C-alpha cells in the first residue's frame, strides 16, 4: 500500500511539474500576443492620424501628391 502511495505522490509531483511548464509556456504565448496586439493598436492609431491628415488636404495638394506618386511609379 505504501509503495502505491509513494508512486502516486511521485506521479502527482511529476504531473504538477509538467503543468507548471505548460503554464509557463502559455503565459509566454499570452505575453507575446499582448505585445503584438499593442503593436497593432499603435499601427491603427498611426493610420487613423494619417487618415485625418489626408482628409485635411486640399484638392491642389492631392493633385501634387498624385503627380509625385505617378513620377515615383515611373522610376
């Protein structure tokens, strides 16, 4: 009976250790996802700011930008 108890305790200790390793890996993955999410948030904010700038452009500015873009495409 005591042998079974010792084996059970060892098994539980091993499983506990494995769960801790899995938990650590999952926490690392979650942290990486959170970092990527924050980068995407910054990117979206930057795009929104650029969109606001575009909305403020005059037709004359748009014409010049289009000309510059066409010149750059031709290079």
